[in-house]
C-alpha cells in the first residue's frame, strides 16, 4: 500500500457536490453572560476552511492527489472566498455562480481549546437548474471526467445533487469509463441508481433501509439484519458495493452476493468528528483511482478517518500520517 500512496500524485479525482465554507471562531470563556445563561466567548482568531464537498477536495490535495471540482455557490463575498480557496487545491474547477442563491457557510464558535459553543448556518434553498445550467454542467462533467481516474459525488442535500443532475453525472462518468462513489444523504437512493459504491454512515444506512428501529450492534442477529438491509438497497438501486461507516464500530463492506467484510475502527482519542466522512471518501477514491482493490482501499479510508477524528476542526491528513496509521493498523492485526 506504500507504493499506492506514493502514486497518489499521479491520480486525478473529479469531485461533484455541495460545497460550503467552514468558519471556526476561536476564543476563551470564563464567565456566563448576565443577559442569558450562555458563556461569554472572548474572540481570539478565525480559521476558514473548505467544507462539505470542498473538504473532500482539500483531503485529496493534502494526500498529494490531483482533483477537479464541480459545484455551485452564490454571487456573493462568500462565493468569492470559496473560489480563492478552491484554486489553491484544484487543478481545475467549475464553481457555478447562481444569482438567487446564498453560498452555504457554517460558522462554529469554539471556546477554551476544542469546546464548540454553538454553530450558526447561513444558507438559502438552491434554485432549480435551468436547461442552460444543465447543458453547461454536462459539458464540464464530460471534460473533467475524461481527465480523471475516478468520480466522487458528495451529497449534503444542499441542491447540487438533485434527482435530475445526479443520474446525469453518474451516466456521464460511466460513459467515460469511470468508477462512481457516492457519499449519500437522505432516505431516497433512487437518484444514486447504478453507482459503483455508496458510502452511508450508520444512521443514513438504517434510514435508507426503512428501519423504524435502528439495528443495535449488541443484537444477536445484528450482522444478518445488516446484510439483509444492505442487499435490498444494492438490488433495488443496482449498486455494486455498499460501504457502511459506523464510527467507533469501524466499517462494513457489503456486496450483492451477501459477502460482508468488517474493518474495525482504530482506537483513538476523538477530538472532533467534523469532516471524517469527507476524509474517508477522499482516501477511498484516491486509493481505488490509483489502482488498489476495494478491501485494501477501505482499509486505507478507515485508517485515514481514524487520524482526522483526533484533530480539531474540518481536518485533513498527510501521506506520512496515513502511512503511519496503516503501519499501526497492520501491527494490531498481527
């Protein structure tokens, strides 16, 4: 796997999805406000990062890969900030500016180290794409997909990946001979039909299966129920692989033949889970795009997400950190 990591710099990934700005306002607090029972945070500094699908791109760049990006923003100051940040991590991007849309921004106020006090979201519903928009998105997807080794769809349910655009992106990628991996959102997976791999978190998986009561890891029939639910989704939507991320329970890779592989999580002190799913998607995409098989790529993604949960904010990791995490994972399996 070390050779694959070295080859990341030759791997090109197209990321399509919902992008946003992540602002972290850091300060300190030692008293409660006299106006309301809330802490008073004395401001110190701000960190701004690419969030959502943008964090997938940041992770690809940090690991030495090359990325193209397609997404949407507003014609506003935040949209301009997004464009500048993207230009630092992409070899090419289409940040489609919509006039009646507000660039999505999440502002987190963090006190006394890593304690998040509150989060403020700035967003408006994304307007529907008109026929001219669709033609342009189709053109850019074809152009970037031809240049890429793999295509990743990062859905945060902000309006980029709709019932109309998502099948279009998948079809274009497949026409170009590229594998498509989806990080999904919501219960209806019909728009992800024919994807090569869908990567839900545990809640998303249970909700998509329609389970009124989520599967309990302690249940004796836990694995059987999970495989049954997974196979229903795989067959209904013609998905070739399902990768369920289950936080400290690790990852479960399920294929249509009912084969399930469990990759245990690496024990770490969790500081912040923000963006861990983006990191695992980026690492999985880079690994498969570089020629590694699914199981080894999933182990890569599992190790990568284990590193970033130990960091504050919307974090990334380096190739050296990933290599060290894989060595540690290998030792524990001995």
